[in-house]
C-alpha cells in the first residue's frame, strides 16, 4: 500500500501468454446487505486462500471500485488451465461459494449482480509502461524491468518475444 515508487520508466517483466481475469459484483439494492455482504467477503476469502498456495497459479491481483455500488478485482494468472482448475476444484472455496450463489440466485439476483471476464492475451498482444510507480498491475504480478530492456516505444514492447519459445 505504501510501496516506494521505482524511479523512472519501467515495464512489466511478463513473458509468454498473460491471463487476466476481471471479476466483480454490483450492489443493486443497498438494503439487501444479507445478500451482497457474503459475496463481498467471499472474494477476500478466495484471495487469501490463493495467496497461501502460490502453486494454484494466481500471480497477483488489484482490488478496485467503480462506484459505491461496484467492486471488482483484476487478477493475473499463470495459465488458463490453473485458473480453470481453481474455479472447479472441489477442495477450494470458490466451488462452495458458487454453489451457494446458485442456490440463492433467484432471491439474490435483485440485490447483487455478479460478473467476470477472462482474457488470454498472447505474447505480442500486451505492453506496459509505468512512470515513477511502485510495481502495479501486470508488473506487480510478474515483476518490473527497466523500460529500455523491452523498448522505449509501445510498438517495440509489443514486438518483444521471450527467449522461452
């Protein structure tokens, strides 16, 4: 939260495909606290669970709000396979939380909205620049490099290919 900024311009150290999950909720009716508060708290529980087991594949995340009604998380994953494995793992909290939401869907739908978007971005389909920023977003999940390593222009960074291929 009070991270020291990296001086100058940097870029994310991401290599290969980048998997980004945007997941969130919208409070449709504030007075339905018993419907939306468990949803809000469930995300924190899942993020803590994933933080304890780095092998599950979550590289990093950023919590955001779009308004007093809308809360979401930008998540960066090691692979789509690990994202899907976590989502369907019977021993992980996501599966239990989703089952509860499915049972309560008709009542809760009026009070809380849920959404997610998943993006599998191939190498060459993303680039980043951070000016005097602490590691944030993709760089917070994958590490920081001096901008010159990948190129000063966005087109140069998009043209970067990892040596792993």
